[in-house]
C-alpha cells in the first residue's frame, strides 16, 4: 500500500530531523532509517511505501521511504502516540527532489493527515521517483 505523509517545512519530523525538502534529501544519504510519528493508528505495514508531501509553501511530493514495520504505541507522547520505522529511498528521493510531484497534479488536492495514495495518482508518483 502507498501512503501520503504530510510534513511542514521548517517543522521537526522523521525522528527529530528537519522536514525541509533539502534536509530530507540529505537525511536520505546520511541517516535514511528514521522513526516517523502518527497522531492516529493507521494500517501501515512492512513493505508499504511512504510518499512525503511537503506542505506550505512548496506543496509537492519530493521524497519516498519504504516502511519497515507496523505502528507501535509510545507512552508519553499524547499528540503523536504511534511510531513506525521507514527508510528513505535515496535514489528515488533524489529523482523526486529534482522533479517533484506538485499537489495540483494529484486527484487529492486537499490531503489531511496520513492518507492512502489513490490508485489514479500512483503511476505519476512512481514515474517521478523512477520506481
């Protein structure tokens, strides 16, 4: 399954790292295996893909990660009580960084939270990522 994961550039995400597009590319090369946080449990499972959507102001998908495990509950984190591990795909993230998918090219132009990628959008994402 493919998931759209929204980050806000300038905010912290992916295990405490910056969620800016350039920083995410650097993490893909130096520390690709990350813990990602969720506010609600999702049916994320090993082998799924995580497409990283950079919200305001860029509004584009410019990174992708491979999910390694199912979400597990974390105590002491009421805003994001679920975590899972995913590894940024360096080659695909490089391709997406150079040629991101703008939000207006997707059928879901108003994504909220973590949501499944629609089948009609998957081909475009895979093409841009070289997968």
